[in-house]
C-alpha cells in the first residue's frame, strides 16, 4: 500500500513538474532577437525566426518541455510563409536580400532566391505559384517582388510606399495589401496586372496587417499612433479606430476569427480585441515578458505563443475566459 502511495506521489510530482515547464506563463529560451513565429500546417511545431542569431528555433508545441532545435537560416531572418502544400517554408533574409527555402519535415535548406534590398515580410499567394516579398528597395520607395516558385526567380517588381513591413493577400489571391511604415499608407496591388490600384492614407506607423477569411475586413496595427484600425474593404472606409497599449506590432487572428491578439512592444503586453469590436469596446491586456513582437494562436484558440525580443524567449499565454467573445446564439427555427 505504501509503495502504491509513493508511486502515486512520484507521478504527481512529475506531473506538476511537467506542467511547470510549458504551462501558460512559462517561457522557452530561443535565439537572439526572436521575431516572426509560424505554426507548421499540422499545428504541432512553432518556427521562430531569430533575427540576431541568424537561425530558426523549431519548438514542439505539444511537448512537455519544448527543446530549442536550431536551424541555420541565413543573414537576418525575418518574414516567413509556408507554401500552399505545407511542405516548404520560405524565409526572408533581410541582410542578404535572399529568400531561403526549407523543406519539411526536417527543415533542410534546399534553395535560395535573390530578391530586392532588405526583404522584410513574405506572403504566399493562395494558388501556391508565387511568393510576394515586401522589401525596402534601393531608392526612397519600397517594392513588392513577385517570386515565381516554378521559374524560381522574380518575375515582377512593383513600387509601393516607404519602408514596407507587412504584406497580405485577399482570400481569392487577386489583391495584395502592403503596409508602408514610413509613409503611413497602404498600397493596394492587383495581382492580375501587377499594378498599384490605390494608395490609402492610414495611421502613424502601420506595421501589422491581418485579413478576415471572407476578405471583407482588413485589420491594421499602427506602432506610433498606438491603435488598431478596422477597414471595410468593400466600402473603402474605416469602421473603427481602437486605442492600444504602447507599440503595437503584428496581428494574430484566432482560429474562429472572433479574437485578435496584438503584441505591444513598448508595453510588454499583448492586447486582446474582439474582432467585431468598436472604438468603445474593452481591450484586454495580458502582461508578458520584455518587448513582444509576434503572437500566434494555438489551434485550440485557448492560448498563444508570444515572441519576446528583449528576453529572447517564446512564452505561452492563456487566453482568459473574460477576453473571449460570448458565443453567438443561434436563432431557433420555426417548426
């Protein structure tokens, strides 16, 4: 009987230790200046671009104690995107003007592509044929290069605003939106004729973009005016401007699209905002480690991974119940 009690106690101790390692609030040491995070398509691994140590950290999300497996990633890795088939990861190298291609599951680097000067962010087109690369260009204005993944070279280069830092496409892949951080504008690009359709003035320091899956709303985070804009794509109007803590960075959208998470660099916090919020809606503030720059929701939508550049850690954070939007009540049908 006593032996059974001791075994039970040992299991409880081990269980408690396991929870302490990768429970919400715990953090894993990664490389220098962690920046972008992407989940693998199966949701089981997180890939972290460590800008300061020129490598990727591969973390098992479902592990009790994730190990920081490092993969060399070129000079100054920043933006990342998975290919449409989920078997390739493309990583922008800011310092060398290259895109590195890695093949899953082993993350072997298999190819390298020359693009414009200082590439910062990348987005794969929904058809899987092209990669859009936002870069600073060689002159005053930035550019978006269209990298043909079959021809393995840049086939178009489109001038945008000054210092583009984020690029997203609409669900159909016909239009791309580019956040120009230094000219406080949004470039709207036709991916059918590869031209800028319009330039939209936005807030001060646009740095983060996210689009709803139906393509009707575009969310824009501004790092200097410290707010989130909700832009109606069809009506071409700003629906709401929501105040955020200091230094908002990128935007994560929950799997059910009902919650946004915005890491705020200067506030050491992640702001949680209802995706249907108005300017009067409450912003929930989660304290994290130093200088958060990226957040991603885990597949269950109940927790986040947050890259904290100042502490060189990736932190797991639970989404509090009070921050989750209330379930939508379905109207009863008539019998």
